[in-house]
C-alpha cells in the first residue's frame, strides 16, 4: 500500500521555525523526485521546493529561497522541509509529492504562522 505520511506542522510565531517530514512507503522512494507544495486558504496550490531522486539537486520558489531547505534521507524513505524565518504569508496546508513512473501525494498538513 502506497503511503506518504506527513508530520511536523503546527502553529508558530513569525520568525520561528518548523520542520516538516514526509515518510514514504509502498514504492521505491529513492528513485522518485520529491516535492513540497502548499495551498493557502482561498488560493491555488503552489509548488514550493523539490529535490532530485539520486542527486540532491534542489530548487525553490523565490519567496522561500534562503529560508526553506528541502532535503531527503533515502535510507529512511523521508523528505524534509526545514522552514526558518517563517512569515504569516507562509500559512498554508503543505503537501508532499513523489513523482516518478507514477505520482503520489501525501495528505496535507497545516502550518500556521501567527502571533
């Protein structure tokens, strides 16, 4: 059974940090590109960052460059999103995606940045 299970979301004050994790099972995770998306209330889902399958080549949306870091540990079938200097506009439901011969999505996890 294919699963992508996310954790690490929650409420944080502006300027704070959170690390999201997404654990995969049921498919060869190490051969899939991993991506984080987010969807703020009333807005379309947007791509945030991705990381290559076997080479850790990363890319980011401009609004998170220098603040967010995507990484993966293929031995743990896990992709991470370290989020620093969080701002209220980062508030959204965050989703992980694995793309390869097939595409799999995890369930969203809420991140709220508020004082």
